[in-house]
C-alpha cells in the first residue's frame, strides 16, 4: 500500500475527527446542549470512517463522508451558538 494514503488517512482521523469535533463535543457538554453534542459525535464518527475510506482508496466514499462530517460540524456549531 502507498504510504501517502496511510499518512493522509491518519491525518484525517486525528485532526478532523479528534481535535476539531472533540472540541465541539466538549463545548456542548459544558453548556448542556445535548443536540449539539450528538451532532458533533455524528460528525466525528463520519470523519473517523472517512479516514478509513482513504486507506482503502475509495475517493467517492471519502468525499461523501467528509461532506457529512462538515454538515454535522456546522449543525453542532449552530446548536452551540444559539
């Protein structure tokens, strides 16, 4: 397998899934917004699976999962802000 796919997949899992959405989950837990937490959890799950789509060389699945994760992250941010 190509090392570039491995590194890119691991970067997606760590950066997007853990750091960004983990921060959203923590922020929503602190203020008590359950819906925002669940949106962030769904986005983190989609981002985690997207990292595996990179490892298995599935570009369309990756694009769909990153889109889903982005939409869920935006929904979590909106739930947190309002």
